[in-house]
C-alpha cells in the first residue's frame, strides 16, 4: 500500500546538488552532499565517490537506493510473494543498473 513520499533537494550557489532528504513510510534518505563536500574536486564512480583529500561519502547515492529496492524485490521473489510483476520490475531495475545512470561521467 503506497503512502507517498516527501522530499526536499538543495543546490549550492553554483547550482550543484547539495544533498537533500526523502521520507516515506518506513524509510528516510539523506542524499549525498557532493558539492558542499568536495566542491569541484570530486570524481563519481559507479556506486561510490572518490574524493580528493580522502574525503568520504556523506549520504545516499541514487544507484545504491535503486539496488536496495531491487534487493527487496529479489527477496519477495524467493518466497511466497513471487510474481510476474516483481520479475518485470527486476528487469527494469537491472536495465537501470547497467545504464548510464550507473556509469555517469563527472
């Protein structure tokens, strides 16, 4: 049963993503603060960000949240909630996983 989400997203003065939050029933996401953390000195990779000066990720990445959703659906598929609908959703999430979203340039 869907209840919807609430979110807020922020940019720095240059228009770069500066994190945000997304909430729904049973989850809360604090998004990565790329611009505020590293300014122009960041190199995105598939599911992590390697930051100059050994800085660390400080929030969720879209790719990881998509993988978490796929993981939950795989769990359903392994039990009594298996369905063609879930199988199709996994196909789409697998396409996203291998897409440019997952391998986007800096």
